[in-house]
């Protein structure tokens, strides 16, 4: 069986705070030109996408420097629910590295936040603690999430609209990203449709071949034997 785990790319879709807005509009039309083409403007981290190490690490690998086979993952679903807004996900919520099947290279974390896509609440997603990311690194696995990412998403701060952590308890920067990407472990963000997936499945998340880029939108597809 196959299931599309990708958010649709469309005008007005949610984007990470400060990222470019997505526009998708007609360029040529059947009526005027006899054929149809469209213009797409998007950031590299819009919608369902993969991060390259270059995303948070200045000397990190770019998305087109990775072999295409590294974007086909043996995945294990981890149900982290129930979670409250902006709740940190601790290491004990994840499988013990010694108990993981050796072929698993991606933990797909179901937080339930995919149901908030398109609302302001989507920004208030749970996030991985640095210690949880270290547990993933110890197991040699990356993460897929139904959220903006493994780190907390900032909110509007002062009167100037600048972005800041929602509370003093939340980490600054991108510690979970840095732990995972520092070991070239995959991060797949903004997944959808995780309900009903089996415990084990394969996921394909092939990026566009963007020269020197820090990430790319993907068509993420799960496959499993029924």
C-alpha cells in the first residue's frame, strides 16, 4: 500500500515564521496562449520537506550533495500522544536504541499536530529536547515529524513583531537540528496522514536537485505491505 504524507503546496499555505510566502499562479493560459504553465515561488522549507545539514551548519552538506538513495528510509512510527502545546519530548518517549531494529533509519514521531495545519495553533507544536535528539543520534536514526520541526517554533516577541521563544524554559536556536544534522541524520518536516500507519513502513522523500541548497520540498510517500 502507498499513502501520500505530503502537505499540498498552494498559495497561502502555512510557512515557518519569517520564511517566504508561497505563491502558485497561472503564467500562460489555454485561452491566451494555447497551453498552460504556472509560476511557483517558494522557500526551500515550505510544506513537507527535508533538511540538509547546511540548513543550520555553515559547513554542512548541501541537499544535492547527498546520494538520492539516502532519501528512501526504513521507518518506525512512534506515537508520542497525548501532548500539550509546546510540550518538550523527552528521551524516554523514544525507543531505546538497543531495542530498535538495525535497519531502522527514521523515527516518524506522531504528535497529533498535523491536525492543526492551517491554524495559528500549528506553531505551538511539541518539540524534541536536545537530550532526545542525542538519543536519536546514539541510535543512528533521523526523525520525521507532523510539525514545523524538531525545535520549538518562535512566536512574535516585542512590539516590533520580532520572533522569540515563547517562554524562558524553551531553548534558543536550533539545538535538536544541530545534533541530528551534525551527524548527517535526516529530518523530514510537516508530514501529514500519520494516523493508521503501521508500526513499520518505508518512506520515500526525494528532494528536488537544488544546487547547493539547504533543503527541499518533497513528495513524501509511505509504503507497506498490507
